[in-house]
């Protein structure tokens, strides 16, 4: 990567700040102590509750007699008390050097019996606006100190909206479009004009470490989902290659109290789903904790074919080896069986301009349950967290991630004309994808003179391998169906197997291996108590191993003028030699708070990049008839400028973020012939987003969001230059409101309603075939009691016929009923 002189100077500045601060890093800051007690309304100690200073690493636990002592550097903080992972109390505190701050007894607004039984989120103010998280910036940084727009979807919101999958769980992320992916092959997430679908890219991480989107476990094991907006390679790495943002899936972790919930959901289209979440101490002194989640689900789907079944198990163990050392182990296994169907291809052959005009039956599937694919995802992780000193912590993390299937059949519908569709298929005889990631992070704070700093220093190594054995040719035609027929011939696995091409052989048709070694640093300086400067950088070394590919061969093809448009190739195996690339990814952020701890104005420059695999180019890029050459391309680059404002007003009852972004991508590959590329493509995406979360009165919650995006190929192939990317709507909006009665005889009774709007988009870059806009209305009613919860959900209450951005039919009206028991 060619770094402008400005960023070279910034890297030197980061180094200078760290080196200049080293003497301060080694000197202990002047300390003070906080003494306090935490009790419930009936005078009982809230033993084992957690006490933490927000946006710091300082924390402790309440003892059995209800007291706590916390030693911290002098300063002003927000003290938070949490129980069962819910914040139940917070207040501002000021610690003097060498002094003892004795707090008045903290009384949590619940009695000792109820707080151990009810959903304690009811005690929180504006509970859906909880954005305090160490994962977003990889350091303890408050929302109003962070120069980046982001959203957090909690498990409470997932429960209230009766989410049964990733699509419904993520429905309240402003500006995001969530789907099953372009080829029904994982969680497709579109942000700021960029998708992780269609190009093998992934913008998914699990507890801060990269995974592939097809390997994201089901929502039964998610504590929350954090959505970071914009290119984020500086802190999250080259593997996170969707320039629109990063999705961090945070799994459930154990806590100190015994709690559990078993839930059963049933409803339309044969939906049956059971989940269990059990958290328990494993020994008397609560130094060993465990949390276990299970899930089983079956759903027939709204079409005549399309049954989905799934099983999942997850466990997380925490051991407090000492007062300063914690060790965590977690693992989950998720297995699902469902038919896989790609998006509809060749829509340019249709005489229609919109999917709503195409008479393809909405309730009939082009595949069958007999050709369903069984896939298993496995995640195994370990982590050691250590308090090195009062100001420094170390976190060493490891994750192994595997996704694989055998004999999977992937259906690919191809339009022949307005009445006929070819049912093509592709068989993957054996597919296995593996990520192994080890990561070391050091978080600390230090003073440079009178200036306070927070710093992250990190190293990570990622090792990726995949093995892909499949039939040849890639796509085979099974039959052709007439969409006007009353019934289509049902598919059977035996029929597909008997008509398939030859099997793959040898030690692998497509094998790919790469590893990434990175070092990164991020420093946030409090230039004043209202002005914050973030300087970050990552040095990334990418190594691509030899790639083995099978080439089935293709004949020479000429156009009507006799010009060769496709060169003849022979059946062969090719091995592309591996290569190394080293590049730097910078990030700069500024935050100013015109109203301290209530309003912040932020701006950032962020970078991301993609290491592009070797492919054929021309020996002379200006001569389409020159010789083909295998070329190693430099990394593709994305650079964002963003500015916006954040609000946390009315004592936290109003939380809002407004941002404008401008993203430019350069060094994209551009096809100059059917079999050769050059690297001079450019793409631009810009727009704005609004995110509002409010709690006007006790029990009433409001979430609203809007995203506008415009994008175009500034330089690309002749037929797409100046046009918009496919599958990217300009307008996306969401709204959800709910009210829960918290007092009186009918306390626990609640209602909710909302909508999701996705503007029109196109299935092809040429903009000739449209997916119409859709506004889907949903509603819920529930009765939440200390020992049980009853819930009803009504999805698509207007019974709208609509499609996702890839043209796949979506569910009509759906009714769901839920019963949960809590202990």
C-alpha cells in the first residue's frame, strides 16, 4: 500500500506518543479507594453483583455481606452495578488521590426475591440503548468518546421482537439489509452499499475474531450483536473485507448467580423451536462458573418445499484462577439441514422490468426437501485475561472455527425465457473450511504530563485452509420447468446423482491456504475533558499459499463479427504459486463534546483492504490481444471519511446517532477481456444514517432508524461504469415501539409493533430488472411474570407479497406463540 506522507507522519506520532509515555506507563498513578454496599429494597445484600467503573478495566464483586472495595487512580468515573449481566444501578463518582470515597448504601429498586426471578432489565433506563462495550474499540471507551457510528442489538431486544433467526434479530439495525445471502449460504449483511454476499467475503467476527459468514452460529447462543459501521480493517483485520462494516457476534458468557430459562415457540408453517439457557456457579465460592445453551428447531417453510431443521449446543466455562487471572473456555456446535437455492440468474432475458410483474409462483419452490444439505459449524475457543497492574490488562484469545458439508446439492435457477427456467445444480462432494486465530491484546492507561491516554497494543495470527471437492462441470442442467404448469416435477437426490458430471478426484480440486500476521496499536488521548484524539494503525503481513484449481476447459467462442470473445482452454489442473504482501491500515478519529457527557461531535478517517488472489491479466493492459499472464495484484483499498453527532440526553432516556459517510474504493479488478483483468477500477459509496433509541416513560421503548445510500462504479467495465451496484437499495428504514406495564395488577403485560422498509433495488448492475420496495409490519403481545412468559408474534400482518434484495420470495403472514419458564 502506498501511504500518503500525512499518514507516515501520523504513524511516527503514534510511536512518539507511546515512547514518550513509557516512563508514565511504568509509574503507578496516585490511587484512591471506593468503599460501598449494595442491597435490595428489602434490606438484603446483593451478593456477587458486579461493580465496575464504566469505560475502564476496574471492577470487583460484592461480597456475601453486601460490601465492596475498589482501588482506582484518582479521577471522575461512572460507577455501575450489574446483576445477571444487567446494569441495575449507576452514578457518577469522584476519587481523590490517596483518599477514600465512602458511598451511601446503594439500594437496587427490587426486593431480594424478585431480582433473582424477574427479567432485571426492567430496572434499567432505556435498556435498548446500552452501548457501553469494550469490543467496539477493543478498549474500554464510552459511546460519546468513540469516533465511530455503531449499533448494538441485545438479547432482550431479540426476545421482545420474538426473533427466530438472524434476519429478524438484526431487523432494528439502521441502514442494514439482512438476508440469507446471495446463494442461501450464510448470513448476508449489507451495510453502506457493500455486502458480504456474492464474493466470498465476510464481515463477521465472533467475540472479536474473524469467521466466515456461513459459519456464524444460530442466535440461540448470542448475548448481543455489535454492528460497527464503515471500513474497519485497522482494528479487526484484513479478513473482515466488507467495506460497509463489521458484525461482532458476542456469545453468552457465565455470571455469578443461578438463573435459567426454557422456552418453546410454535406457529405457522410447522414452526417448532425449543431453547434452554442455564447459568450456574460450579462451586461454593463461585470461582468456577458455567453457562449452557441448547436449541432444537424444525420449520416446513411457507413454500411447498423448503423444510429446515437444526440442532445446537453451546457451553461457556469461566474459572477465576486468582484475583487477577480469569480463564474462559467456550464451544458451540450448530447443525442444520435445508435445501440451498441460489438467486435467479439471467433476469435480463425476461420481458419484465420488475419482479412483481414476473408470474413466478410465490409459494412454490424450485428445489425439494430431498436434496437438502446438511452442514455443521463448530467453534472452540479459550481465553486468559490477566490484570498485570492497576492500569494494564492482558487478554490472550484463541478460536478454532470449522464449517463443512459433504454431498451438498446447490440449486441454480437460470431463466430461459419468460415461461421457462432451467434447473441447474452443483454438487460439492466435500467442503471443509477452517479458521484458527490466536490474538494477544494489552490494554492500558497512562498519563503524558497532565494528558490522560488509553492504549491498545495487539498482535494476531490467522490461519485459514479450505478444501473443496466438487463435480465437473461446475453447473449441470437437470431439467427445464414451465412456470405456468400447475406442478413441477419433484426433485430427488437419486435423480440428481444419476445425472451428475464426474466426481472430483486427487487430493483436492480447489485447495486454498493463507495466513495473516498483524500488529496493531490504538491510542486515545484526552486532549481535554471534552476533546479526544484516536490514532490507530495496523501492519499486516498476508501470505497466500499455493492454490490448486481445476479448469474443466472451454471451447473458443466468436461473436457475429468473427472476433474471439472466449479463448479455447484445455482441461487441466493449475497451481498458482503463493506470495507475500505487507501493507499498513491507518485510522484517525476526533471527538469533541460541546455538552460534556451528553453531546459529542465526531469525525474519522478509516481504512480497509482486501488481499486479492492471483489471476490472469494481459501482458499489455492496453492491448486486449496481448498474451495472458498470471499476475499477483496489490491489495484493494477502501477509505472512508465520516462525520456525525451522538446524543445521550435526558439522563440517558434519549440516545441518538446521526452520521454522514463517504467511501472510495480503488485498485479494484476490472475485466478487460472475458479471461483477463486489470487493476484500475474505482467505486464510490456515500450516504447518511440516523439511529434513535428512546425511553420516554417507564416501560415505553422506541427504536427508529433510517439509512440513505448512493453508490456507483466510477471506473469499471464499459457496461457498468457510472451505474449503481446490484442488490443495494437507496432507502432502508426501521421502527419498533413497545410498552410494558411495570406496576399494578397487570404488571408484565406488554405490547409492541414496528416496521421494516427496504427501498427498491436492482438484480443486475445494468438496472433493467427491479426488486420492488417493501414495508413489512409486525406486532407482538406478551405477559411477562417472575416464573413464566407468554408471547404472541404477528409477522407481515398485511400479508404483503415481497422479495429480498436477491429476488427470493419472503414469508407471508406468520403467527407465532411462545411459552417460557424461568428460574
